[in-house]
């Protein structure tokens, strides 16, 4: 009884500290060649003023890094942030391919392959419209957009697509709920050589598709590509805390992961799939994804597994010998969740999705069990580190991508670990629910 009361008090104090987190502006800064720097707000944001600013730094349009700066009252934001950026990021942008694994074959740049973009959505027409507008502004020469309306309750999504986007966007309805089910429905209908997936709560950079698909033309063994995800807004304490915890970004160093040349510094490879990227910014060679059976339909948001569909796809491609490439020049801006309750749901879902996808991998490809068991002791240590409590009074700021060194409250840590325990059970329940749903629609 006393322990439960103490836990409630800790949670209340954590929430009180959490609510004192101040908002941070989001901006883009292009350093160009000379002294002049172009500064603008993040997508749809207001002009940059004094105060804390999270900045994406570009050189000639190419993303090269982020920084957190502060503009003093009365100072010029562009000059102040450009000076900070030149000190923090003096080096030239990285080359097109580097990191663990062999480089993709060099040669003259090729035209990017044809691509189909799948956006799964459910009852979020306002956010979807913003995402579709950014997808229709892409500079890719051969792209189609497919919206998969997942288990809709209303006709709002269909009406939006038919009214505003007419022949430019294809509408597909998938009655069975679940993100992986919706993605598989899109995969079955697409025509592109590459199929890209993003969410309805993103804004895509105009060169997103060109940058994300270009590696497929350079490397015939490439099965999957992922890209950079940055926060579109840091207005609420929840958005700031999530991004300070590492967010979704994986840094600014391109990497190629090859199962024939496992990265020396990652002993859990390929099971630490969260290091490869996230489902809001991923693409697959269409034939490769179809050959491995697509995504496991019992994973993902909207199922009792809570998540893990993207991680499942990454590992399945690697397990079949395909390469995976992370390219930070393929950028989308993500609208993070906004409230403490959202963070609680997200933390539990992270934990559940992680162990659910691992269960799915072993169920669908049992030949990986020996490799999994060999990595299990280190995997448990990694899970403890991943979910460790960190001091919520100790600061922490957006910008250190894929690091776990920033504050993470005890309440969220507990929920994440509970989710990990639940994940295998959730996956099995999701499989049973899926069979029932398919019988009902058959």
C-alpha cells in the first residue's frame, strides 16, 4: 500500500516538473556558400523570434546537422543561429554512402526508380490533407500516391481524397484494422518499383522521395531504405520530452547495413531494428517486400501488439540477404504527440511493439531462433539501458539523435518495461483477433 502511494506521489511530481518544460521553436537554416544564411521556420510554423530554437542546418539545401540555440532579445535570429551553426558544424556534409557495411556501388548518378507512396490513415482527414499536400509537391519524376483508409467509421477520408485530390491520389479502403494490414493492402495495389511508406502526421521535404529512392538505383542488392525524421513542432512539454529522449532521428551519417558484413559495433545485429529507422520514413524494393510476405498483419498500431510492424519489415529483408540503407538527406517532419497521456500510451506501445515484433520474427522465421538466443543476454542488458530512468531535473535538450542520455521519467520507464512483458502475449492475441476478423469479412 505504501509502495503504491509512493509511486503515485513520484508520478505526480514528475508530471509537475514535466509541465514546467518550455516550448522550443523549430527552424531551418541554410548556410550556403557565403556569409549570408537563409533562416525560415519549420513547416507551417511562425517566424523565428527570440528564445530557444531547434535548428535543422543545411548546406546548399542538404541537411547536415541540428543544434539547439538561443536567440537573445533584440538579436537578429539569422545572424545569431548562423554563427552558432558555423562553430558547431564546420565540416563539409558527408558523402553519399558511408558507415558500417560496404558502400553501395559507385558510378554516375542514375534516375531514381518509380515509386508508390502508401499512406495508411484512420479518421484524421485534417492531418492527412497536410501530408498529401507535401507529397504532391515532391520533385520525384515518377511517383504515385495511395491512401489506405483503415477500418473507417465515417466517409471523411474518402470524401477528402475525392473532393480535393481527384485523380492525383488513389483511394483504397481496408476494412480490417491494423497498420500492417493497411500497409499490406497498399503493397498489393502499388505499381512502383519501390514502395515508400509514411504517416498521415508528417510533412515531407520536397526532395524526400528522390533522396529515399536514389540508393535503390545505385545498389541492386538494396532491399530497404530509411530516412531522417525531425520534429515539426516542439510546442508542448510532451513534444520536447520525446525529442529530448532521442526522437525518431538516426543522425546525419549515411549507413549501409549488410547481413554479409555485420557491423562490428552492433553485436545485437540485426535484432536492434530500431537503429535502422522508423515506419514514418521507409521504403522497400517492391518485389523484395512482396517476396518476404510483406508485414506481419498481427503487428502494428491498431492491433493488440501495439507496434513493431516496421521493425519486422526491416529484419525480414535483412534475414533474406538484402541490404538496408539509412540516408539522412531523405527528410520528413513529424508532428509528435502532444500530452502526457499520449507519452504514456507511446511508452507502453514502444515496449510492446519491440517484443511483439521479435515474437513475430521467430514465429514466421524460426531458423533465426539460434541467432536470437545467442544474442539474448546482451539483448536483455540493452533493453534495461533502453528503458532506464533518467533524472527529469537534469536538463536535456532536443538534438542528440538516437542517444539515450536525456531525461526519461520513472513512470514512462515502468510503462515501457510493462509493454515489453506484454508484447509476446499481445502479438498472439493479435493473431487470434486477425483470424476472427478475416472470418468475419470472408
